[in-house]
């Protein structure tokens, strides 16, 4: 029997419920969620993930990632994988009530994160928290910046107290040549 409290299953159920409610609310107001979700289109594609310039091992591919529109264009699904087996998925969408972007993340280590935010100063900026095994809470900031060459920089900051921040990772998503 499946474990109803398993973190990945719980996040999937939550994300699906939010997505369905979001789409229904948008339809009721006469706007389409696909129109609202265009702000994150710069991240759609297949990517090689590298540490950003100035980081150790910059330009060395450390992961692959694919971002695609799903649910009739109302959401963006991220599928991230590292060669060592670590993997994660996020679902990103505009909440029609708050008018903010939301992201729900779950990874193969059982960690979950939830973020909210929006487009400001040339980047998608999200804030929230991660819950990591065994039950530890970490405050987080994510910034996705489209770069002139078509790549995307994703920078994560983390804090245990919500006041003192450190860079958790700083990656560049380089579009794969198909």
C-alpha cells in the first residue's frame, strides 16, 4: 500500500490540486492561465546546467534540465537530473487569486520546497522555504535571470534564521544544441 505521507506524493497531490483550482479560477474570470504564464517562457527548453562564471568548475556540465509547458500552457514543469542519480521536479504557475508565481519542488532525497514571487527588475524572483530531512526548515530565495546569449542564470540563497543569507548555488542553464 502506498504511503499517503510520502513527501513526493504529498507534493504531487498539492501541486495538482493547486493547478486545478488555479485553472478553474482563471476560467471563471475570463482570463487564461496560459496568457498569465508567459513571463517564465524564457526558461522553456532543454538545458545543460553548469556552475556560473566565477564559480569553481564554471562551464563544466553538472546536470541536465528540461522545462516544458503543461496543462494547456498553464504551468511550467521542470525536470532536473544530475549524473549521480539526484533528481527533482518543480511545477511553476501563476496563482490567479494572489497574482503571484508559485513553485512547488520535490527531489529524490525527500526534500520539498514552496516559493512565491514574480517578475521584478529583469528577473523572476521567488522566496519561500525548504523542508529537508529530517524536518529542518530553511528560508530560500531563487532568482532566474534570462541572459543576453539565451542562457538562464539560476541563483539560490539560503538562510536558517531569515536574516543572514548565503549563496546556496549559482548555476547557468545553457541551451542544448539538438
